[in-house]
C-alpha cells in the first residue's frame, strides 16, 4: 500500500497536483534470495515486516516518482539482536548511487533518515537493501518525502509498505507425479492409522474438535462448526466472525483413541489461499509432567510457500527449520511427513528430506492433530481475503516400524 499524508494512493496511477506529469506511479518492490514474513510488527498497526538470513538476498524498491527535485528518504528499521549491524542501503538517484550503512540490530524500531537525494523525475530511481554478511536483514517500509523546491519543507510524504517475500509469477502450481508415498523402505513399516475422509461428516468416534480453544497472540478461537467433511476432504474453515472474544474463528481436531510413540506420520493437504493463517499438522502428548513435554510440528504452513518444521522439548532450545518451497502450496496438494524415532525426527516435503532434529525428550505416545489459527505477522498480513478459506486435508496416515522378526 502507498499512503500519503495529503492523499491516499492505492492504485496504479493517481492524479496528484504539483508533481511533474501529474501522476504518482505505483511502486515496484522485488526481492531476490529467500525471504519470509517476520514475527515482528512493521511500522504501523497491522503492518508486517519481512526478513532473510540469506546473505546474498536483496530487496529493492523502485518508487517510480515523477517529481524533479529533492526527496528525503527514510527506512523503517525493525530492530533485532540477530540483524545486520552494517546493512547496506544503496540509493540510486539522478544517475548516481549513494550507499548508507544501517545498524538493524541496535535500539528501538524507528524511522531512520537515509538523507536527501536529488531525483530526476524519470522514474528510474531505486532503493536497494543488501547484507554486509553480519546478520539478518529485516525491513517493513520505505518513506519518500517530496520536498518543496522553494522552502525545502515537506510537500508530500509517501509510504511504501506492501512487502511480499515471494514472486507469485514464479511459483510452480502442480505437484510432481513421482512424489513418494509412505516411508522410505516401505517393507520395514506397517500402517497403524489411516483416514481418507470419505464420509459426509467428521467421524466423532475417531476425532474430537476444539471448543473455543485459543490463547493470547491468536486472533481466532477454534470451534467444531469450522470443520467440514465433503468430497473426500477434511476442511478446516476460517471465518471472520466475533466469537469467544476473538475477531476470527478457525479449527482444531485430534484423534480420540489413537496414540502412538515413534513412527512415520504423513498427511496430504492443500493450504488455504490467503496469508495470516498458521496451518499445522502436529503431535503433542499433553504431558501432565511438564519436564517430559514436547511438540513435533510436522508443518506449520504459511501461504503461499513456507513450511515450518520444529521439535520443541521441555527445558531445551527449540529446533526449527523454515523451508521455502518453489510451489504455491494452495494451488495443489502436497505431502508433509515426519519420521520419528528414539534418536531423531526427520522431516519430509513431497518425499524429500528437508530437516533433521536430534530427539532427547520426545518419548511419549501422541495423537494426530490438525489445527489452524489466525496469527498476525509471522504468517503474513491478516486481511478479509482469509474469510471463508479452508485448509483441505486429503488423507492422513501413520506407520510403525515392524519388529525385527516380522517379514
């Protein structure tokens, strides 16, 4: 979104008096490398930030301003101790490139003045943020203040804050046909649980639904009414409605009787096609003895590309991996799986290993759990586009290793 203190601009071309040519063109924002939505808020309420650990990644604004004169540029810095302390910001204006170093690690989140730059009015100026190799990059907005040529005062301020960490035009849409189903070395495993959701309603002998469950940071509460089974799919539906003290409702369900320790756990599902939703397939024993507690997140998925796999163990540092797929994960079904044994948890996407986490405390039986939650910042912007969208599960299967004596 482009916002202005004297006008709001949200379309491709808007007539504004006093600017050369009478038009402010919509900004272009692009990234290279691997970026993701950050869990830290952006410059304003309901505005996000994005970040990358990729030292070769670059983010570039091309504002396409048509004003001929001085423009004061500021970058909103979202500080974090793991950020780059000497990030490089290149400003290309009137045929020249000036580089400013920015400390993204110290102090409070703030607008940081980059300086005044002479713009040509040709619309080819850009601002590029890149790494010095000393930490993460984290950004939320660029501000351009067009200065009056007579007195140098600010004439108009534009804020560019529509940041997407992906290029939707480059994402693949169809799952490959040769994806492996089931565990590696299938002859060593036996199927212990399976649900293809072929009925017309949830089997309450197999599954139980959450009734109003939520917690502080979530913007949604979970209810049975947000679960549907039809056309061979389990649907976890998100709705924008006031209930349980929250602005949204979502869903969570877990197996009532089935519980297992270790094994190969996999599900085939399709993401809801909107940001702002945590879409998870996971296991947690609900241990009464807190020191034995753990959680295996096969995937906490975020539209359109992010797969977040984690092993949380009581008293130990969490082990997590964010894998960015080359696919729009809402366009087709994909397979998410974890092989769990007494030594480690191995995570898979479409049959390919993406992460391993050493297992120290995950040694209790657990149920199968699916859940969705409206979650600000980390899962991306929360907008009305999420209303009515569903995470669709085709099937879930759990396997157990055969005993050495079995053939």
